[in-house]
C-alpha cells in the first residue's frame, strides 16, 4: 500500500482516501484502484498523472462522488461519504465540488450566462440571484463582456473559461478537472492554467488529471497512478 500524506505542518485534510479500492465485475473482477491513501489539505493543488487505463478517471469519479469505492473509505471535510444516501451525495456534490472536463459541455442554444446558471438547477436559488452569481463568476474568468453570447461564437479557450465559471459559481470547496486543456492550443491552455493559478491563490483546492507534463508542473504536488496504485512524485 502506498501512502501519500499531507506534511505535518499542513491543516487537516479536506479530502481523505483511506485504503480505497475499486473493482468492476464479478468473478474475475477488474481492479481499477488498489489500496489508495491520499490526503489533500484545503487549498492544495494536485496533479494526477499516469498512463491511460491506470485508474485516474476512476479516482476522479470517486473524489467527485460520482462513484463509490469497493473497499476503503472516502472522507470529505471529515464526513464519511459511504454513509450518505444518493440524495445527500448529490447535495454535497452540488454544493461542495465543481467539475471541469476536456469537453466543455455547453448547451448551444443557451447563452453564456444561462449555461453558467445551470449549475444552480438543483439548489433552490431564485433566478435573479442565480443571474447575479453567474455574472460574478464570468467576470472572474474575464468574460463579463460575453454574458449574452452563444457558445458557437466563442473560441475554445473562452468556452473552457465558461465551463470553469460554471464550476466555481457555487463556491465549491474542491475543483476537479479532467484534461482541462486537452482541446486547447498552447496559448489558450496557458490562459486556462493561469486562471487555475488564480483560483488556487484564492484558496480553492484543485485536482487536475492530465497527461501533459506542463499542466502537471503547475500543480503544487504531483501524484502518479500506475496499475491502480498511487505514489507521490518528489518536486
């Protein structure tokens, strides 16, 4: 078992995986993760790397409460998530975790502001307040002037910034990003990474899955998953 721990001078972890394993199928089950231990203090910035099929996406799904471990325990801000039913998991995911993916997942018939407001669909927040918070998030990512634009009129970098605004407009504790620069050219990728640097400087905890060494180098810590096992790479 490989243990990746926060240093002793760091605060108590926001995210903690204890001996987490994940297998699929019955009989000759396929093991995607095996005995992973990981601690992320609040405000950490971690890159998860590794070859295709190593278990990175499985780890992201567990961190994002989209999947459950087969073994072990996942604590979010000290809360054991295994005891949560689907409704409470969805509530925690909606209020505490933001997601950014390689594909932007924007609705083409909705404006930029409306796409960001979709993050509040299940929050019971009045439309007027959703609109204000969407504007604030878009201004934060430098797109306050494109509120009523449609996704087709935006560059790839702008569309990813809209996706980031949607991910952070609910003030999550944890941002999970899966190959966030995979569809971008170098200039737009650098702009997105600079935005991640700003979010991290503001105290947001960020986990990025990437194959790109330059993306990984921007993180404060780097861990690698190989054959379902996790280890930390010294800086």
